[in-house]
């Protein structure tokens, strides 16, 4: 590190901040060198992990352990530490991490896994790749090193420790509240086990009654789904043709457009085809050239721009508007399905009115703003714990 700092100082001009940081480094250099030369780790988690491993292998030299950690980097650091520790390097630690950047190939993974199963290395440091789906036999200890997931992960960890006398130990930093998280996982697993046992007991006591109950619940669920479908169909069938419905901004009540200006695409997307609509809005640029549509008066968000058949069209969300007819009656729909009026589907005549070809320079079209083709229905928008087995 000292050589790196010196080289940086020679090759790169120093600003005031760099000079302060380098001075701080040199002031602490003697202390850093002393810590680096210590044989005992100053990391309390590492100290505890080392103590538990030494104790376990002193009791049983044939033990096989898996250490689960969160990241590839921490797995590599743990393997390096284990193989350099004078009291643990005889155990021979291996690594098992996923593929990808700075990861392992499947050949390397299989080789290290086989080495562990053959007891050529007796400690396997792994990321979540070792939690499920791998054939790891004879493992009698699993350590979770500052790594706690969910109740499912808790069960999967138990599946790694297959020996009858196996142990699972969780070594965590108390400041991260991981211990509390793992205790909740244990409670959830116990509750799940009780439910499964209760169901199993019901099956044994009266199998026919249990099967009948399951069938009844399935039929009720099927009926409920059918009722929802029927309700949606009836609601759609009951929509009425009506004109004179005006859309107002839900926040400032500024007039935005009329129902006659709105068209539906693929029974999913609702756009405004009136050229006057955008004059009442403010467009805000998003990433990748996409734009949000805001009210020109109060800046409340109304929707976003989309591309359909190479036309830029304003796509609006009905929950951002108040609907009112010429008699003063109001509607506040939360979704387009709640609008009680018929909305026309977009057609070629509507598109012909839209002269703003968004990809005039690109005859093949572009999907920068979330284009959908005619035959598509998808649019893209702009402490330590020991766990008893």
C-alpha cells in the first residue's frame, strides 16, 4: 500500500484533499504495519469462526464443514485466511462460488465439489450456490458467516448438514440485526412444521374427510375466479356510449381532454389523439429519451409518452383525472376498467392524423421509447447462534 501511495504521488499531481489523505495514511502507517503483522485477527467474527472450527476439528478430525457467506469476495477472503492460518491450514479449505464476473466455471465448480465429497478438502467456503440443488454428502457442520436470508434459506441450510449429529452455527455482527432476523426465521419454520404436522394428522385420522375438504376448497376457489370473470364481462358489457365527458386534472381541475379524444390500444393502453392535448401539458425527459407527461398548470403527473406504429402518443392513467359530464355528474375511476363508458379502439384514421413519425430517419422503427408493433400485446415504458437440527 505504501508503494502504491508513493507511486501515485509521483505520477499524479496532488490536490489539497489528496495531500490530506496521504498525510493521514502516513501518520497511521506504523499502526497499520503493526496490525498487519499480528498473527491473531482483530475481526471478532473471524476470531469466533476460527475458535469454533478449531474446537470442532479437535473433537473430530474427519469433520466436513461448509461456510456460507454472502459475496464472492468474502468467500475468496475467507479461503485465503483459512489456508494461511497456522492452526487451520492443514484442513485445506476450498471454494464454491457462482459463475459470472470473477466467478467460477462449471468445470471448476464440479472439481472443487468433488474434492470436498472425496474429503481432499474438509472446509468448503461457498456463496448461496451451495444452499440448494447440489449433491453434498457427509457434511456435519454448516456455518453462516454474517449471512442470514429467509426461513426458506434456513431450511436449505439444514439440508446441507446431512450427518445425524450435524450442527448449524450462525456467526453474525450484532449491529446488523441479523441475529434477530434468524430468530424470526426459526419461529416461522416451527410454525410451518406445526401446520404440516396438523395437516398430516388430519390425513391419517380421516383421509377421506381431508381429501373431501381439499376438493371443496378447490371448487370454491374455482367458483370465485369464475364469479370475478363474469363480473368483469358484465361490467364491460354494461358500458354505455356517451359523449361530452371531460377529463380534468385530479389536483388542480384544469381541463385536459374529452372522452372523444381517447383511444384504446389492444384493450390495454389508453392514449389521447387530440393535437391540443400536449399544449396543456409539460413533458419531462426521462432516461433513454423517454418523457413523462405532467399537467401544464400544477405539474401533477398524468402519464408518459409511448410509441405505437412509429407515432408518438400520450399515454395517460385515468386515476390522475376527474371525469365530469355536461350535467355536472362526476366519476373518479381508479383504473380504466372502472370507466363506465365505451372507449373506441384506435384505427388507421386516428393514426393518419398523427404526423409526428418518431423514427423518420429509421424506416425499420425504433424501440427507444417503448414501441409496440401491431401484433404485440406488450409495451415497455418510458453474535453466534447454534441451531438445533
